[in-house]
């Protein structure tokens, strides 16, 4: 049975509706929550300040953690921001210079700013939805509220598939990084295109590098709480920041090597143009994990702080990296972006980027595993003791889920060995909806029908979110077509190697 709409009388709220308040907060969202029974008062220390929270634990995600072996709700907002930055600003930024080469500087800048603003609005709505329904831990829980069991299964399956594919793209990028770092072909030597993909200098099979990435990622995924991974996320963000700055310095020293255009590339096909557009969407596609991040925050009401830090940082970085690299390499820009420098700097950049390639994938793998884990040990709002204890069953289940995710990611990375095409498929089928479209649906669900057209402001919101939903439907179909067409062309021209091939994926 789905939870009631906000417009209904609060005395008829279902058991899964929980009130969460901060005594020093005055949020319109929290004020509108339904009243729950049997509230317990807790003093929470946040950044040296004691905040009193009134929480009903009976149907909360993790229940009462006072006596739990494993306590999940331990993150302060800046740690959540670090996790969000590490998850979002990773592979997506690596495709932006090639996007600018396709769409031109003007088109690229407009889309980065527009989609960034829309991602901020959609993230804010996700936060409101989580506060309205505190028991929500993932997209499956949200789907159950929207459409009952069918919505739960559909969105739950979509989130698992999406996040496994993201993990696969990190395994694939890690393999490219290892192959590039092991390549011994001098950048100045001309090599026929038919011989560019060689066995790495260390004579190691390319599949081995993918397996190493998957194994390292698996080990890093094993901690049970996100708070324990927040320090890794700081390393991840510093890693990608250093790598892209080395790339920008490298292309600046080399000088201009390609033609620059303020408009779209000449003779641009629909498939290539739309693939570039979906790559920008992928760069903002961290929203799928927001419910899980908020669920492990000490004060969920602080989520907007983390969201604004994320959106200001990633939009700024995307503009700077996209414009600077494209301004120097022009139409010759390649994806991933680290391949735009000479071979020596390319190796250095990939080496420095390895932490973010691994850790960003680990965060997605952890969220995916946590969703399945919660699904197993939480039934009808009642949690099993194995969810918050160091029991053998709990740990065996957790490890088994993590192993399954990274084995699947490894297989997918080897079966689909291309970068932009993979990003395009992921973006068109899942990222668009999880980043933008689902928030439009949330907004219409949270807003009483009588208020859709109650004022000019509400009318504009209703029109905006209605347009977002329709646009996401179009992007899903058109983006999938463009991605498939691009992949078919790549195979026709021999641009991709076969599955489980030892041939190097190095960018030389």
C-alpha cells in the first residue's frame, strides 16, 4: 500500500510516515510532515553543536541505533558533500572536452550551465521527498510510494542495473589507465592506426588490468557505512582535480593543435550530437545515490548544504576543463580527456587519476550493494538484527552482494569495451530519469493538485517540471538511438576490439 499524498489529513498518515525535526530549524518542509506516534528525543552532536532531534525509529531505515554494533546515521553534511563530489565529478568530466569539440564552445557552455541548474533543482526536490518520507532509502522505496509494489520493483531494478553499469564504466576506464601507463610507444613516433592497439609494454593482458581494478574496487567497497568511506572521497576529488589540471597545463604547453569553433562541428550527425548531449547529462548523474547519502546523515535537513557545494563545484569544473582543453586541442579532442596530452604527461595524469577511477566506482558499488542489503534485511518496515550487527550472516550477505556486483561489472566492461558509447547508453536509459525526470514526478506527487495552478510561481513550477518529464522521455528514446548508432558505426569501422581481448586499450 502506497503512502498518502501530502494533501491528506495528517491523522491518517501510514505507519511508514515519520516525523524528523531539528529544534533549531524552521523548515517549511519539515513543518508539513505528518505527526507520528511514540517519538523519542535524541541529542546529536554536529560540528561541536548539540541539536535535539525527535525521531520515531520504529519504521526508520536503520531503526534505533543506540545499541547497534554498526551505526549508519553518522555523517555530517560536509562528509556527504565530499561523497557526492567524489561520486559525481569523476568519469563524466573526462568526456567534456570532446563534447565541446562536437557542440562548440557556445553550445557546450549553455548546456553545462542549463543542465547544472536543472540538476540543482532536481536534487533539491529529492531532498524534500526524502524529508517527507524518512523511511525512503533508495529509488525502490520511492517507487513503492509512487506506484506500489510495481513501482518498487521497477525503480529498484533500474537503480541496480544503472549502478552496475556505472561500476563497469569505472572498471573499463581503470583498464584504459593501466594500459596507458604501461604503454611504451613514444608520442612523437608515427604508428599506423592498425597497430595502435598493442600488447602493453609489460606484456600483461589487458583483461588482467580490468580484473585488478574490479578486485581493488571490491575490497574498498566492503566497509558497511558511508561515513567510513568519506575520507576516501576526499582523496578521490583531489585526484581527479590534479589529473585534469595536469592535462590543462599539458595542452597549454603544447599549444593549439586543432581548429576551434564557437558553433557545432560541421556535418554533425544527429547521433553524434545527441551522444555529446547525453555525456553532459552523465556528468551530473549522481542523484541516484542521494537517498542513500541522506539516510546516513546525522541531520538530513542539512542536505541542501551538501547539494549546493556539489553543484557549484562540478559546474565550475566542467566549464573550466571543457573550455580550456578544447581551446587548445580543438577538433582533435578525445575522450577520456586525459588522452589529450603527450604520452609522458598522459601517463602521469592517468596515474594520478587512478584513485578517483577506483573510489568513484566504489561509492556507486557501495550504494548499489546497500540497496540490495537493505532489501534483504528490511521487510515491511521491520529490520533484521543482521542489518546493524556484526553477525556472520550479515557480513556474509554483504560480502556476497559486493562480489556479485563487481563480477558483473567486470564482465560488462569486457563485453562492452568502449567509453563514449557506454556513457551514452547509460545516460539515455537511466541517468536522464534519475537525475531529472524522477524529480519532476516527485514534485507533482508532493504538491497537492489544487496547488498546481494556485499562483504564478506554482504555474511556472508545474510547467517546468512537466516539460522536464516530457523532455526526459524524448531524451531516453533519442539518446538510446544515437548511442546504438554510434556503437554500430564504431564496429563497422573497426574501432572496437572483441570481448575479453588481451589487446591494449592504451591511448597512445
